């Protein structure tokens, strides 16, 4: 496997930093003590968007046809990405889990 050039590594770093800033801005919304109706609408959309992202990762990180390895990582499935998503989504100490449980109870 070829080693990426320094320019490409810098580009990857900038992309990662841009994504971190975007996520930090979304997290900032959660820390606001006074939400307007518009903030509530944005939070609802943010949940939808985050579910879309997680679902997209799961769709991409699946087993190869007839195999046991991830189509993206080529690691044994479940790959590290699927394991991480599972850990975060199913952790009873996290709010996503609590939100889903509340929906099941009321559903």
C-alpha cells in the first residue's frame, strides 16, 4: 500500500477538523439552557440527520457477499466501525438509548 503524500495527509486533517467543528456546533445546541421553538425544530432535525449518518455507516460497513469481512474495512465482520456504533447506540448510560427506550414504551 502506498503512503499518502504530506499534502493528502494535510487535506485529510483539514477534513477531519471541519467535521469536528461541525459536530461541536451541533453539541453546543444541546448545552443551551433556553431553547426557542426554532431550536427545538433544529434539534429534532439534528437527531434525524445523525440517525441518517449512522445508518449510512452501517449500510456501507456490511459483510461482503458470501464472506465474513466488511465491504469497506476488509476487517472481520463486525468491523471496528460497527462495533463502535453498537457500543455507543446500545449503551444504557447514553441518551440515545434512553430516547429509543422511551419511544418503545410509548409506542
